[in-house]
């Protein structure tokens, strides 16, 4: 949402169970010491994305 393109990594817990594709909605936490890098901490499912759009949290 801040318009910065970041190189992200998927932590071990998510790496084994979740596939991330282009266009997925995720929560990203920037690193404190390198703001151009970040960690993905959550991936939203389809119904969750629809709910966020209906409630106005996401712009379509």
C-alpha cells in the first residue's frame, strides 16, 4: 500500500504449506534494518479477500 517494491521471503512455517502467486493478497512486514526487504506473514484466501473488498479495506 505504500508503493514500495520489496524483495520478500517466506518464513519456514509458511514455506512448507503455502503457495504464493502473483496477484495474491498478503501481509508484509518490512525489515527494521533494510526497508527494501520484508517477510510475508499472512496470505488471505479468496473469501477473505472478498470480505475485505466489501468492507472497504481493499480497493478493487
